[in-house]
C-alpha cells in the first residue's frame, strides 16, 4: 500500500503500540458497506436446535430487491427443527451508526455501553493476521528468461500483518493486497496511509464485476508530505475487488552498454515506424570506421579505441595520461561530458507508468555531447538513468572540520523540452537502499546547472527519471518531449579519475619531497608549496585552499574559529551611534530555543504545525539546533542510521503532527529542513549580503535601542529558492521579558516566511539589552547635615541597560554648614568695623594735634614778619595757658575734619587756617 512499509490504521485502543513504528508505514481503515450471501445448510433430524446453536442470516437479494431471513446452525447436522424462514427487510435497509440490526426481530437497536457500530460498514484495525477476505500476492518486476526463478525470488515479498498495521514490501517485487466485497448498495472505502517515499510506487484501484477498473484519478496515491492522510473512494453496488499495490524500483543490477569501436546504426527501440512504407528512410549501412570521438577527462584511448581510466597519480583531458607535476596531486572524481557510450558505472532502463514493471528497454540514449531520453513504450513511462559511486575520498582538510559535513558534490547540466506536463526527477540513494527524491523539474527548462552536496561517505546512487506525462494511457503522443543531460561531475569520488592536478603541500624526507596535507586553517602557497595560516577572522575555502586569496574575511560582528573553517558570533556585539555606544552580551541566549507556528491543516482537515529550533551564538560556532524525523524505519537494521533522518543547523524546521492526529502518545516529527547553515554577519542594518529583514514585519521598537540582527544562509538550493534559504533573527531589548525571553513570528506570515525562502524571527529578552555604562547613571549630592555630606548614584530613568558596570558606592564627605560660615562672616565684619573705627579715631586725634602745632607755628612766623607793636591791654594773665586762646571758627564732624585736612592747603604749599581774634571776629593770615 505504501512505501517501505505502508501500514493499515490501528484502533484507538491500540495506537500506543505504534509509537516506534517505521517511517514508511501505511495504516488502513476500511469501512465497507456490505452484506454477505449465505445458503442454508441441511442436517439430519436430531434434537430441536436451541437459540445458542444457530444464528440468522439473509439470503441473496432477488431482482425485486427483497430477501429472506433464515436460521443457520453453527455446526451443520448437530440439531434440527430450525425456525422457518421469514421475509427479511428490504435490501436497501440499514441501521445508523451506533446501532445494530437485531436479526431476531429484524429491528435496529442501540449498541451497548462500551461498544460501537459503523452501521453498514466493516472496520479492520487489528492485524495480528490477514483478516478473512484479504489476499496478498507478489510478482517480479523484472522480465527475466526464467519465469520460475522470478516468481521464487518474490515469494516473501508480500504484505505482512504486524499487529497494529500491515506493511508492504521493500524490494523490487510487486506486492498486491486484495479484498473482495459484495455491496447491496453503493458505499465508500476509507483508509489512512503514510507514504513519504516516491521511489516506491503506490496505487489503489477497484475492479467491478467485469474486472474493469473504475475510472478514478485517485488510483495513483500521492506522497504524504505532511503526515498521515486519509483516502476515500466511492464504491458501486455489486461486487468490488479492492487492490493496494506497491512497487519499488532500482537499477543496481543492470549491465552497461558495450563500447562501440565502429560507427553503427540501429533503429531506436521500441521501433514505432515502418521502414517498408512509402517515403520511409532506410537504415544507413553500419561498419564504416570513423575517427573515434574523445574520451572523457581522466580517461585515455587504448589501441582498441576503447577508453580506459588513467592510473592514480596521473591526469588526462581525454587523450593521453600525464603524471602530476611535483608539488601537485590528482583531483579524483568523475567528469562525463562526452557521451559516446554509457559509462561503466551508469545504467539505464524503463519503468512502466501503467503497471510499474521494468521493461527490457533502454531509457536513455547517448548522442555525442549529451545523453537524452528514449521513446519508451508509452508517454507515461519513466525513463531511468542511474550513476553509482562506491564511496568518496575527501581532502584531509575537509575531514578535520567537524562542522563541515560536505564530503563531495555532484553537479550536472540538463535541459528539458516538453509540450505537456513532463517531469524530471533527481533522486539519491545510499548503500543500495531506496532512492529518495531530492528535486523535481516540471515542464520545459532551459539549459541549467544543479549541484547537490553529499554529506555521507557511503556507496551512493544518483538517479534521473523522466516522465513525459502523468496521464495513465497507452500509446505515444509526445515522443518529441525529451530530457537532455550534457555533463555530470562528481568530486572526491573513490576509484575516480583526475582531469587535472591541484597543488599540494610538500613534505621533505630522505627520499625526496612528497605531497602532504596542510593543517586545518592553512592555505598552500603555489610557488613554494608551503603551508601558511590564514589571518585572524578569516575562513579558508575548503575546496580551493591555494594562495592568500583563499582566506575570506568574516562578516560584521563575527570572527573565525580556531581552524578557520567557519565564522561565528561569541555572543558579544558593539555598535556606536551619534549619541552613545551600545555594548551587548548575549551569553544568556546561547542555548537552543524552540518555537511552534500556528496550526495548519491538510486538504483532509488534519492538523499539523511547523516547529522551529534556533541556536543564536556562542559554542565556538557549533550548530546546536537539531530537527529529526522520529518515525523509525523497520527496514533499517538495528544500530544503523537511516538516510537523512535528522539535520543539524543554526536554525531548522520540522513538521509536527500532534498525538490526537497520529494516535501516538507523543507527536510525530518529520520532514526536517535546514534554514541556517552559515552565519553571514551581525549588524543593526536591515540588509546584509542581499538578505533583508523588513522592520515592518514586527511591532516597532519603542525604547530607541536598535535591534541587533543575525543574518544566516542555508546550503539547500531548491527550485523555488534558487539562492538558497535565508534566515534573520532580530534580537530586541525588552526588560519585561525575563530570562531567555520569547520568540515570535511575523504577524502577516504565521509560518515564519512569506515566500517560502526567507524566514524571519523576533527574539525579545532582557538579555538583549545593552550593557550598562557610566553614561547610564548620575550622581545626587545631599545637603550638609551635621558636618556630613552624602553623594548617591542612581540609574537614569527609564533604565535601558542590564548588567555591565555597577553603580558606584555612596560617597560620604565632611562639610561645613552655612551657619558656621555666617558666624565667621559676622565676626570678621565686626572685627573689621572695630579696627576701622579705632584707626579712624587714632588718626583723627593725631591730626588734631598736628593741626594745632602747625597753626601755632604759622602764627609765630606771622608775628615776626610784621613786627606788630605789643598790645597795651592784651596780655596773658597769670594762670592762663596760651593754648587756650586758639579757638576754631567752627566745629566740624569727624568726616568733615578729614576732608578739610586734605583740602586747606594752597597751591604754594601753605594751609589756610581760620583764626579767631580776641574780639571774636575771624581773621585769616597767610
């Protein structure tokens, strides 16, 4: 029914046992409206039958749609005297779901508590063995000479009941599960299946009474890309035979075409034209010798005109082999660009698109500079071309990088020319196991190149399958629709050949120089053959480590790891703006976090989620996010890992199917996809290296702190994402989001992406806030109290930082209060005033004495000069002092005295002193 194990659906009470079942399981539920036909048996006359010894059944319906109810003994011949037949209900009669038909009184009654009924249906949900009515057959796909051997090889390739489900085969045989049922009225068949691997062809169809399949487009089952899916088909009244058929195809055992040494012509097979008809061309004569076309690079032409590989240590452009020069080594691989014959490690066949059987036909034909698809038997045949590589030999420098999982790569150039809905599939298989589809191209495609990165060192098969149309009809209408492959190049192939020699590091020994590998992170100097370390914060091109130009600078906000294999962010970042510098420390965000998108629904209404896992920074650049497919594959031996079961990246996505849908105790994770394999840079700019993080996808930042954006790219290049997927993570400061904070998706794109290629996330946390600096706090100085003054430091509000520097301790200083200084001022003023008063009095008194003496001198001098006669009556009486006669004309203030002292002197140097005569009148003398 499905692919390597399509299973049939278990009941609810047994679903818990399917939790660890294989990935490729198909679970089936059948509700088939039916009534079975029986005939009444006769027995010898013995004792009368008891009710416990018989049961009732209906006879077949007649042409009028009527039937009879008859009693049928459990053991024929054990008893007699069965109840007489009575007319039964109409053939179209049926009970509702939750009811059953009581045959004794032919009426519908409700089911007892704890039991259920499907009404007219039958349900199969226990597969301890093949239920009654089912049959399992197997046939060989290959058309071999011995039919007996072919049948024996497929004896065990059948549908196998495994308790809760039934599983299909996994080999190249066709396994068919059949169930026949006779319906009294039209009905439906419903089943649930899981079918993720398109390399297993799964079909379901119904045949009627005339063994003709129903005309139903749903015969070819679609792969279940989003988990378990239901399938429903209408059934007609009458006999119906249900078929579930699976077919796996592989071309591992095909024999390659022989090398041609002469020019030969033959009709393309299958031959679809008549050469004897009028106007038909004739087949040209064969055997004419022509100049042989060149061999593919790495091969040389022998004397028999065949192409043989050059020995190891030499190279070739398709002509002669040459030894690699000193200081070089061969770059082994396979490079096919001349298609004169099919290479020995390639094979081709045709798989029928109708019955999925291999045909003894060639699917691809060589044509010199390309290989193209042959005609095939019908337009919906699959033209198969397979290349097998036994293993790989990557350079030592690549093996030293544990984070770089690239072992090799395959690149091919192709073209499709189609007039209808043709499809070209590219599939990859590992260790002879079933191929897994990698990419599909539909319709006409111009000449283009595709590269697939190989991450497992194992035997790999690469398959190209071309189908002209998916319509299921015989004949050929679109023979001109073809696919062409011009070249195929596989690197680092084991047992490969070399088309050139690459420089290597030289190691000197006693026997001379030989090639050796440079240490990880070292490039090779082409001139000297010596190894040199890449500068700091650069990474080395693993595939071309030649010259200093092989060291590529890391993006902004990142640095290289120790072996220069990747750039990463150590959870620190700094950015300067015109106003300040922001320093960040995201160490609290280095652990992985998960986020689930909004619920989505399949076309059948089944719910699923997209689940994201992110690792932001740190861990020396190691990818910490892991997305897995937790559905175990029964075909995988114990201890052996499956193919592409899990991926590791910086950001990855998986599809989660909740338990209520799958019936498991835990949800099922499937379809893991890497969204981020390389960190491009960390910046506050919205665009970096062609990746844009639109600000309008999220609510605006309210604090004025710039968002820090991490830019990533993935290695997966798909048809819809020609440049690969990209991811941006906006880290935003939010002091309300404690601890690691919270993740959110764009409101307009609930699955994280609006175009399927560019994914965007917003991570808000207090740990995303910048570190605190001195500019984030200020000082508050208290008043002087009791001779003590305190200085306290507080954060500026609102506080927009976290951690960083701490607030300084409170500072206490000794101070003088204002009362003290006021007292000092008053005291100083008082002392100054007293001092000035004393000095003024002192100088005033002294000035007064000087004035008196000076006046006396002046008077004495005047008397001498004038020789005045002595007065008759004026004389100093006994007891009088001569000084008492000096009387000032007026009494002045202290200030006035000072002024007069400075203004009474005449220009000739004398002072004017007013004198008072004895008569009382003033007299002035010089």
